[in-house]
C-alpha cells in the first residue's frame, strides 16, 4: 500500500463514528502491509502521468494518482473499485475484486 493510501485510511478513521476502533485496525494493517515510501521515482512518474492526462483533457485526484504511481513503481497491481482510476494509461495494472 502507498503512504498516500495510509493517509486516506487515517482520514476515514478520523471521519468515522468508531474512531478508536478504526485507528486500531490501521495499526494492525500497517504491521501486515508495510506502506511503500513515496520517493523521487514515484514523484517523477506522478508528474509525467499528470501531464499526459492533462493533454488528453482527463484528470484524477492527486492522491489517487499518487497511489496509482506508487503501485506502478512498486510493480504492484492497483486493486480498486473506483472508476476515477479508469483515466489512467493502459500500462497501469488494475484489478477490481468486487
């Protein structure tokens, strides 16, 4: 999982009715799935991909793009049910488990 995903999880927990329970779940998840650090290679891909999308008249939220770029640079498949990711170039591997 991307560090950006971790941020979204913390936001979801803070916004939830069961904050303490959800924060505890995040801590357990972090032990099982170590977040991938966002480095210069990921930021480089982020910038290039955002420019490509803009030239095509398409867009995606920055955090979502950062998550996708982290998956691509980590040679991982992005698992999502979020149609916002459909604008990504075809070389981004995605799978929907729903």
